[in-house]
């Protein structure tokens, strides 16, 4: 009886070996090209009681021409309490 049970006990004690296929991780990676975008950056400088500060706002623009047009409009528009020399703008090319 020992002779019959010994191979059975050995077989149950060994770990089971399974066939596992390697997963290709690169096939799951999502490749997406960046979307080009132009941003209008409006800047206001101020000097109140000797303390210099600045503020900025960023706006997405459809293209560089529209950005330049809106930036020039910002620079030339009269705003109460803001000196024209304290306003500036930049058109920045980036991506979404």
C-alpha cells in the first residue's frame, strides 16, 4: 500500500506547472500625437506703494494670427487704473 500512495503523495506535493504566454505590453500602449495649440498670455504689471506685482491670464487661440490680433487689442484698449505701459502680451505655441 505504501508503494501505491508514495507516487500519489509526491505528485500532489509538487507545484503545478502551467503554460503562460508572455504579454506584449507595448501593444497596449496608447500612442497619441500632441495637438498643437496657440495660447495668448496677457500680463499686467503694477507697482503699488513700492511693491511690484504682476498678474497674467492665458487664453487658447485658434491660430497665431488671431492671437496677435487679440494681443494688440489688449495692449491698446484703455482700462481705468491700468497704465498702457504696464500691459503686455505673448503668443505661445504649445500643445494640449
